[in-house]
């Protein structure tokens, strides 16, 4: 079966999935090679440290976050971006409520099976 999202995805028609009480995500466009996920964090929300085999790029659409990648910690804000190489240990804490746009290559099939 081919893995591919619809061509046009509209925010109001795409469901949010709770990750935890302060974090939710919307899976947007994807195919085998690429996935775009919008992640909303409430202030204080935490993305627990984790690793995965995917290349990841995270763009801060809004808010302020403390990101740690492989032991290096930086404050990132609206308009900033983080590159995360495969298997890098990474996580974040939301300092001011906001939205991250995560892009993964290849697609996170584990997100689709939840």
C-alpha cells in the first residue's frame, strides 16, 4: 500500500492528537520520504528526550522553546530552526506557548499507527 496523504490538507479538517496534557500534534502532509507535523505546546509542555532514525528539522512558527540536542541547549524563538540528525538524543521544554513545525525524512510511520 502506498503511503501518501491527501494533496490538500486544511487545519480545520485535520484532527489533533494528544501527545500528553500539554502537547498535541496534527499530522499534515506525508509520503514515504517526507512528513510534516504541526505540534502545539502549552507553556511548560515537554517533549521528552528521545531518539529516532529519521532526519528532523523543526521550525518555530510561534512561541519560545528550550531545545537540547546531543547535550547542547539553546533557546529558540519564532522564526528559528533546529536540525536534528538521525539517532540524535533531543527534547524540548516550552517556555512560551507556541507551535513547532516538524519535518521528518523518511515519514514517521509510528505516528500513523497510533
